[in-house]
């Protein structure tokens, strides 16, 4: 009788107090779209905090996703996952706009040039305390939304529900790719390809499968630009520039 009572109490506690790990983890999962494999993470700004990182307090770049703080402070939740946050130079300096903790450390880049970043339109991921979004660069400059954190990258994958005009559905180069889309002011969707895909296929993932009216390419060429120890994903092999960390909220 005593054993049955103890078992009942255990089951009651488990039903009332679910695992904290399960409660705080974002919905990261494997996804298959048009025959290609991805990792997709849905971030809810009401439960998660999104932060950008570039340089340590000593001024040196973090370089590696595994070097990011495992919590924001003693009152916050733990680091859930991390990924790259856009293009950077040989010295790991962001190519375009970079805002961290409300401070603009690198100005917006509207110059013409070669490469993916300059495949206009490019765009900006911005995060405030209670909302976030992805916006084409010119629209961002016009509207000037509040931003505690922001990073500029390119090209845009989806702009107001339409694919970037230079993308063919299945043509073009095949690369490992990472990106972010905004579904609504509370929700960001991150995706990292597990195999080489075209820009067109990656854009269709965000628009058609993930239902993001706006999405931004972050970077490509590496299968190790996603760090999530609980998913068995280790850190990058070569140093990165700006990085994104997603944390559980403590409140």
C-alpha cells in the first residue's frame, strides 16, 4: 500500500511539474522539405531571449559558438542554441549594420559590391525586448524600428511573401545554408540546412513550409554553423564573426 502511495505521488508531481528542460527548449526539430533535410528552431520571444555576440569584454572576437556565455546572468535561463549572425570580413568584423545592447557598432552598408551580401535586396534581423522582425534594408532605414540588437546580411530570401527575384526554384549553386524568418512580432524561425541546397529551395522552405512572409539568408558554406549540445551539434571548426545566441527566459 505504501509503495502504491509513493508511486501515485511521483506521478502527480510529474504531471504538475513537467521537466524544466522540456518547458524552456524551443521547438527545434529535423524537417524535410522538397527532399532536403534541415534543422528548424521556432523561437517565441515571450519565452526566449535572442542576443547577438561579436567581441568578448577584452575586445577579441568570440570566434566560436561554444565560447558564448551559457547564461546571460545568474537570473536567466541557459543557452539553448547558437548560430552565425551574418557576413563578416577576414578580421571577423561584420560587413553591415551591427547593433548590440542598443549600441550601433557597425553602420549600415548600402554600397554596391560582389557576393551574396550585395545581392539586393539584402536585409536586417532586429530584436527588441518584446518583439523581433526581418526587414529589407531600405524599409528598415525608412521605418527605423526600435532595435536592441540588429544584424545586416543578405540576400533577403522572402520579401513580403515574395521570393527574391533572382532565385530560380532549383537552379544555382548548392551550399550549406542558414537563415532566419519572421512569422509575426513574437516569433522568429531559424533554419540550417543539413545538406547543400540552392537559394531557391531555401527560400521556398521559409515561405511555403515555415510560413514566414520575410526571411533573411545569414551565411552558407559550412555544416557546423549551428551549436546545440543537447542535439549533438558541436561548435564551428573555423572562427566566425557575429553570432546569435538563444536563451530561455527565467521569468
